C-alpha cells in the first residue's frame, strides 16, 4: 500500500529576512492549491521544526495550524536536523497507512542566520556536534573537507571534479524558479573562488538560506475519490540509524576498541539509509530514474551517488565526466539544482527534494524535465543517526 502525493508547494529560497512562518504558509497554500483542496480538508498537519527561530519553531506544526486557522486538525512536530522534513513525511505517511486519516499536510520552513550554522543551546559538553566545533574546530565546511580529502585519497578525485559538480548543478538551478542562485557558472569561476576549507572553495560549499516547502499526502482511495487516478506515490521513507560499531565520521583507519571487537556492518551508514528505502519499496538502485542527494559540498554529491548505489565506489567521477548525471543524462542527479543552487533551509530540504521528484514524475519540470521519469530517490543525512531516504514512483 502506498500514499499519494496530491500537491506540492514551495516558497523561493533566498535571504529574505522575514519570519519562517511566512515561507511555510506560502508553501502550504501552494501545495493545497496544487492538490485542489482547502485547508479545512486537511485532517493532520506535521511541521518539521526549525531550532533557530524561537519557540514557534520548536512547535512548528502547531504554529502552522494556528496561522492557517484553527480547524480541529490533528498536529505533530518533529526535529531531526537535516532529516527533519523526511521524518515529518514519515509521520504523516504512517498515519495515513494506519487508516487514522486520509489527508495530511507536511510543512517545513527556515529563516537562517548569516554565515555558518553553529550549535544551538549554549555550552553542551555531552553533545558530539558541540565538541566537534569546540575541540576540533571542525565547522561544517571543515567537516565536509575531511570527506573531500578522503575521496581524493581513495578514488583520485580532483578539485576539477568537484568544480564540475557545481557547474552541473548551477546550470540546473538556473532553470528552477525556486532556486536562490540562478546563474550558470564555469569551472574556472569555481576554482578561482576563495578557499574555505582545503580543498573546498566557496562555490563548493552550500550556503545557509531562507525557504519553505510543503506537500499534501493522501490515501490512494482518497486520491481516486478526488479524481486522481494515477498519482505520484510515496513508496518508501527510510529513517534508519547507524549499525554498531560505525562512527559518525567513518574516516579511513578511524578505529575504536569496539571496531576491533565487532565485525563492521555490511554497508556504510549512508548506504544503509538508501538500501532500507529500496527494500521497503521493493526496487533496487538500477530502477532509479533520477535522484536528489544532499550536496552540502560538491565532493559529497559524488560520495552520495556511490552510497545510494547509482554506481560502484570510485566511479561517480566517471559518471559525472561522461555527462550521465547532468540534465539530459542517463540518471540526472540533483536536477533541481541541489543545495548548490538553493542553499540549506534545514527543515524544508527533504520536503523540497520530494517536491522536485514529484514535479519530475508528473512531467512538469519544464527545461529540467527528464523524459519518462518513473522512480525518484532522495537522500540526506542530519548527523546523530538522522539519515533519511525516500522513494517516489509514478
């Protein structure tokens, strides 16, 4: 049994300087219009929380329900870092599959501060994220650079390969009216941008952004009654945790006593996220038409391509160089433009990925359209085991 995606909506990404609720409401109303429904038709609303926007952000589901107008809809809120949107989708989907409601609205929006994200909540010496910043000095770009250096050492990737990812995604983003950055760039421009964390330059690292995204989910029986005979279906949502003794960093030769005592898991953490979704949907990576993956840095997109099974380890660079992951290629990756074109609005991101996949499977992506798209995969990672993947089918 699947769940239908009846409507999608977004507020353009940018740095607008307005309350997050404004972005979320705009996206929600657009999703409802797309579904042909009124707010009062919604039985359940789930908000993906933002932790940088005060108390309303911590109870975002209730904040959105109040702003849309008290209607008696049931409500939930959740936070899972970058996977917040996927977990919000999972909550709504599960309730529909359980027969507890027919129509759910899922909303995520953020108003991000300028500069790098920093830990929230003051001194937290028991928090690995806080310790990473304070003890290692590893801000997010430095953390991404560790992965980039690993890729260079293991697979021979070069800064030119990383720049090619940005060029590809910037071209796709230039065709997306919701993207923040809508100009194509050249490899020379990427390689000439300021160094942030060697080997990653400014154009290799995603920005922090304001933005919002929303989807209307419904049971397939409701979709049929509503006149939608063949909707896009949300076939799987995976929100798995790592398998002991994996570590968060997963760096080469990073060992602990437990790693020596316990055999390593079958797959790395990011791979396990995607393969759990494949198993739930009853498909494999060979069935995927296009993918939205979390390009927090250009190098990470290449890692994700391999982790989700689009190619064997070490071969993502070749797919990129051959044009297979570009618009018009065999398997477009980040046809929306990705974080390279949007920047990161944390709770909205996984929902925005679903919006893009749905648009593609409906055949409504315009110049970004992949002909004949039938299966879409989205994946991201929010640390602390908050990884997620989702699969949609037409």
